[in-house]
């Protein structure tokens, strides 16, 4: 078997660099849109009104569908969701023959070159949004309701109350949990290699198959994931420190 062979890493290093770049792009995109989706879903799960008919409409037309949506994505494996998105959902919208959004030659080229990235991005974002919705819901509900009532009593709209009063305070409390979700997204991105996206895990599998060496490629991507996780954790800690200064005043 021999020792650790650096020549294997040197030969395939560009593949690892490309894989790391795609992993970072996928993670950043999924975290950004996952946070936005999570905030929307979290607020939708708390949608309510004091009187009918809006009380009934919001309960059955918004809260119930969103609750089922969140339950599905939290209750099924992300690995299955990625396959479902790639083989079942994506062809409905992007298909050379009868795509609902894109068809023809452009659809064929898009699916061939970017199909795995689009499917992986959508699956991870939807999954992350479901988990982050619980973080937003818990963070908002942890605040005293009197703050909302006080803001409304001085003439602030619901949107102004959420933007200027509730969300700034809730976000400071939610940041550690959101950070943990971001780190989970980084590591879960390796699952997309199953549908052919050339991220880090796919790069390691390719190198292992071509060189019949397993120690070098998998230890390398482990270290690369570790470094990226440490960098992300450091960024989150710095954000916590900056946001925490407002609480100390």
C-alpha cells in the first residue's frame, strides 16, 4: 500500500480546488436563501388575526399548509429530497420536450451543465428553510409580547414593528442556532455528489477511483471541510460579538 503519497494530491489538486469552490458557492447560496425562506415560513406559522373571517383564513390557508410543508422537509431525509428534486421535480420545470418553464435545446443544455447544482441548491435550501423556520418562530416568540403591543399603540404598522423592534432583538438570540444550521448546510452539501455535482465529496470519489488510493483524497477533503467549518464558526462568533455590543450598552 505504501505511505501517504503527496504526488496523488499534486496530480489531482485542481479537482479538489474546483470541488471546494462549488461547495462554497452552494453553501453560501443555500444559507442566504434558506434564511430568507425560514423567516417567511416562521412568520407564516405565527400568522393570526383576532376576528373572523381573517382568523379562519390565516389558520387554514396559511398556518396549516406551512406546517405541513415544514413537517415534510423536517421529517424526510435530505438525501431522498435531493433525489426527488433531481429526478422528479426538476424535469417538470426544465425539460427539452415539455418543461413548464424552460424547454427545447436550452433546457437540455441547462440540465446537462447545471442540473445537479440546481437540484441540490433547491433541495438543500428548502430543507434548510424548514429547519430555520423553527429558529425564527422560537426566536420571535421568546420576546415579550408587550413590545409588539407598545409599538402598535404608538402607530407603528406590523411591518415596522417587525423590522425595527422585534427582528433586531430576535436575530441576536437566533444567531447561534442559525450558525449551527449554516455549518450543517456546509457538511450536508456533500450529499449532492450522489447526483453528480463536482463538489468536494465527488472530487474525492473521483480521485479514489482513478488512483486506487483512498487515504489521501478522503483525508484531504476532511481537512478542507474542517477548515471551512472553522472559518464559518469564527465568522459567526464575530457576528455575535458585534451584535452583543448593543446589549451591553
